[in-house]
C-alpha cells in the first residue's frame, strides 16, 4: 500500500492509504503513520484526527511495481504505439468529473485548566494508541503502584514518553500501602519531567490517586504526600491527569504496573532510558 503526506494534530506525517487514497484501517478502526518515509517504525492513529494538507505539498511514497506490472505497462505502451486501442471504454469528454468540497476545518477544543481530569484525553490516548507522546505534542507519563501485602513491600512504576524517547523508573518504597505507592508513582513522574513548559499528561489507573489530587476525594491519610504532589504540580504550565482502566491491555499502563511489581519484589530501584 502507498504512503501519502497528511496532517496529524498540526504535524505533517506519512499515512498508509489504499488505491482510493483513503487511510487503511485495522480491526480497531485505527490507521498507521510514519514520521519519515524511510523509517520502518509505524504508529497507530485515529482516522478522525488525520486531514489533508495543501495540494501543492501532497506527495506520496512511490510504490515499487512488480515485474508483472512493469511487463503489463510495457505491453500497453507497445499496443498504443502500434495503433491498437485499449479494450476498456474511455469516459466521454463531455462528462466532467465531480469534485467534492472539503469541509471547513473544525476549531480545536479549548483545553481544560492545568491539573484537571480530561475524559477526552482518555479517549484519544486509549489502548494501543501511542502516537500523542511520539508526535511531540505532549509529555506523557504512565504511573502505577504495587504493594505485596498492603501494607507490604511496595514499589512505584513510571514510564515517561516524549517523541522517540522513553524513560522507565522502578522505585522501591519499603513497606507501605498501595495508596502510598500509587501517589508516589505520580510524584516521581512529575519530578522526572524536565520540559515543564510543554503540555504534560499523567495517566493513572488509581481512582484514589486522581481523586485526592483533583479534590473530588477528601483525604484522611497521606496528606503530607498529597501536599508534596500539589506543590510539584505548580511548576507545570499545562498539566492534566488522565484516568485509564487497569489491566485491559493499555501498553504503557501495563508496563508501569510491571515496573512497580519488579521494584517491590526485588526490593531495589532502577531507571532505564531509550
């Protein structure tokens, strides 16, 4: 299938299309994109977030023809040279082609204030959709906590994504509760972010952690830890929390969970950067 230039969230990317120039979609209704035509790495995208760019700039990645197709083209050229008409009837010259009018682009939604929960983010950044971080529009942090016994040996897991970069952290917390582990994972994620002028989205499957941070839950415990997180939040220009479902196959949420479990079981901390 060919790849053509399209616009995705303000960025020009390469999108896989069919012969009718429509995006090729998988069983989930998601298409595929690349940042560079020669890059083998592909990422899933939502068709609704892809738009055409100016006609003067539309290009496509050439598709290599097979030997049979080249032979067929050569035969057709030879037939025309000999004065042999094509077998397929041509369209009458008097029948102009209809052109579809492009719909006016919709204005982007106004983002909610920093430190709020966004269901829209949860929908666009859902299972298997890893593009927003890689598109360079925001820093995405996936966090999770684990406690073996509650209370028991505990760990916090963080996956930080920005463009093609990824940092993972597994932090051993000693003996504590699962709620403390969940909150500590959020705190550690915020501390790992260096580009605080960029939009930052923190994903967590903990209703408790998000609830006490957005004010919908009134905390009875862990107030000092919660205050530390609130103090850290003030340093961000555009920060939001996204509630995700636990153990439903969301790639980076599952990875954060695994990191938290590793730290709790091994009783040690470690970080990796790729």
